[in-house]
């Protein structure tokens, strides 16, 4: 499982993440504190709130997904 820290600042960012996750044939999760939601669920991702640093957990590999969310990465 690969992990990446990202920050979603706008509604459009959440939509783009969910769209990219839905293109994956493996599970993608979003973790914020102790809460874990499916990245393919727009309501789940919105429930975490905006402007927070979250961790993306990929249970597979996709260069397209990595390229789509790279711009949200934080150090």
C-alpha cells in the first residue's frame, strides 16, 4: 500500500480526486485523523472537510492516478 499526503482546498479539488479514484481498478482510501473513507465516494471525502491535510492510501498502482493528484501533494 502506497501513501501520499495531500490537501484539498476547493470543491473542484474533491471532485477531481473522486473522478481520478473512480478510474482505478483498486481501492483508494482517504484518511484524516482516525477517520477512513473511500476516495471513490464524493460524500465520504466531503465529510472530512476542506483545507485539511489528508493521507491517500492506494491499494494498487496507477500512473494516471498519481499524475492526477500530484498537484495536491504536500510535504
